[in-house]
């Protein structure tokens, strides 16, 4: 691990280097029979951050400080699994039927479990990327998701809610609704998160200091050759890859970056 190139402060930082790999059993350290206990904590609060310090209003009756706006390893988020791999542990997301999905919460106004949703702001110059809501960074930092899906309108009929896929509307009507905003769109959750992995070591006469390892569970990268400029490719190959990875949604809208 090294610092950013523009910081130039590596001489005053501490770096830890491995000197001996640990594994459970009596063959690792002479005269000791050790065991390793791995634990993890991960957190996803992208939906919560979307409503903190921004003009994106959550629908009335939802609590942004509760699940699913905040999901972690302790509140039933069911996000992460640790799978043994030899003497190591693999951190993997819990398998779900879809990469993204809607989520529900008890609405404090109706007292019923409803699809969590938000009010789509009106389109202005810098808050749209194609047909997605675009969130601007705060200075050099990006504190909220860059793109937010606004194409799934939640309609309430009495005590029931349903999701309307705006992609199915005629182009002119679709654009008018999305640009005007003011409607409630469904929130979607995924299984990305960041956090840490810790390990406790048993079997030694003296308990050594244990340092947590930073952990990121990222979204899958399906088209790694499309964005990886590390490996040069010919113009013909680049053109072929571009054609094979480009995707258009209904009405000719690009799917790039949609959340």
C-alpha cells in the first residue's frame, strides 16, 4: 500500500510487511497449536447519503437512518459471507436472484410495509445524465452515488403500491415525465459494501496485536477490457469491443452509469 502520488508523505507513514503466514494447527509455529477466528463488518449506506445534504427528498414516512437506507453486517443486511479457501478467507457477497432489487420499510404514516422511494427533482442543467439523476461531487470528494435510477415510478392505489416501468412509455411522454420530475421513484439496493476483516489468534502464550484489514465488496465489472487501458489493443479490436459492449435502452438511451 502506498500513498497518493501527489501527497509525497510516504517517508512519514508506517507500512506493515508480512513476515510469516499464519494458519490453524500445530504445523504453523513451533511448539504451538494455534487457531484463527475470522470476523467481518461491512456497511452500505448509499441510499442514506443520497438524502443527506442534498435536494433529493425521501418520500414521506420513511426513516433514512434505518434499513434499507443503512445496511450492515449487524442489522440483517445479509450482505457478506466468508468462505474458507485453504488457510485464507474469501469475502464474497451473499448470492441474490438479481444484482439490484427494490426494498421495503414500515412507513410511519401508513403503518404498512411499503417500497422505499424518493421524490425525483426537476431536471436542470447538471442533475441529469441521459435519463438518470446525476449527483454532483462535493469539491474533490464524491460523497453520494453518481447516478440514480429514476425510471421506475411508484404508483399508489389505495393501500397498495405498484411499480410502473417508464421505459415502456412513448418517447415524448417518457421524456416529459422524467424532465418534469415531482413523482416518486423506487429506490434500488445492491450488495456492494466496504468495511473490515479481523482475526483473533488463539494458542499462543501472549496475545499478539491484530490489525483489521480494510475490505471492499465492489460491483462486478463485466467489460473489463472496455475500460482497462493498461493493455494496448489494435484499432480494429477496440472497435469490435466497443460494438459488443455498447447497449441501448428503449428510446435510444444509453445504459452507461445508470444506478
